[in-house]
């Protein structure tokens, strides 16, 4: 389904192997990520997104603000407010609304549809409800650290999915250092950027900034009121 595929690549932001000679071991980076996420209740962040469509030799860019509130089971709530291009993707944990204001159209689907055919792996990770070491085979990337000392991880889903061949996560080196020195994560969201690659070579990369966690977030932020005069398209 086209909408499910778009959402799976997008939300996938928004979750490892030999140790490095210098820096943390793979297991320590993974624990920084997983234990931090266990303390995540809600997340607000700005993002910049770049999607590469390999078969069409085209690149698309986007930016905006995202909100995530952890739910129980698969009932995570999320909102992506895109400023470029103008659009919104909202879920109350049950339904998903994909609003395109310039087309005066909103597509509506059940959240459970995202989990069909393995699409839910990305969403499960991003919302903090998954365990990356359970769902992925994990290793350091070929270049395990960037110039700023952040750690780059390659994650391959244990269950094959057309929507995700590989997930890459850049983990903040400062967060890992704090975990090593204190024995506990200092931040629930240590991810600097994420990248999702599908089976055909398309990719979507998201960089996060101005991250705020566990500030308390009202569930009302994740409801969508359909504007008057907008066409409603239901995906089944």
C-alpha cells in the first residue's frame, strides 16, 4: 500500500559485531540506546529529512517538528508537522491521518495497517516500544564513528520486510560516555540521526535537533480534526 510504505519510511526514524579499539564496545552503545528508551515517555524534536528515490534518480527534502507519546502495546501516538512540504501525519494510537492541505485531501487508515507485512518494525522502534537487540541484527558500520565521536550502527531486521532492508542510527558519543561513566543513560533519546533503506535502494534520512523529552504531553495533540471541504480517502 502506497500510504503505508510512505509512512513506514517516514516514521522510521524515527532503534549492532566487534568492539572498537578506542571508545565503547558495541554492547555498551546498544545499552545506552535501549535503556534510555525504556525511560522515554514522550518526545518533541525538530527534524530535517532527505529521501532518495533511487529508481527515479530523485531527491526530496522535508523539515518540520515531530511529537511522540509512548502508549501501551502498539498504541503509540505521533504527529509529524511538516513545514516543507506542507503536510501532517497524525496518529492517536488507533488511526492515522495523512493530510495534504494543498491537495485538500486527507487519507485515513488504521494504525494496525502499518504493522502489516513488517512495516511496523520501524514504527515499533521509533515509538520506543521495541527492543532493538530483539528485532535487529546489529553491528558497527564500516566507519564506526564520525568526526564528532558519534557511533554509527547498522541494523538489519531479523524478519524481512519490503519497507526496510536496513536501518542506520547515529548515536551521540556524549550519551555513550555518560552511560559508561555513570552506569545509566543520561538521555532517553541519544539518536542524532536515522536512515531507513528499503529493498529497492530508496532511503530516507532524518536528522534530529532541539530534542525535548519527558515534558508531559497531552493526548489531545494527537487527534486530527478534518477541515471542512477536504476530501477524505479511506485506505482499506
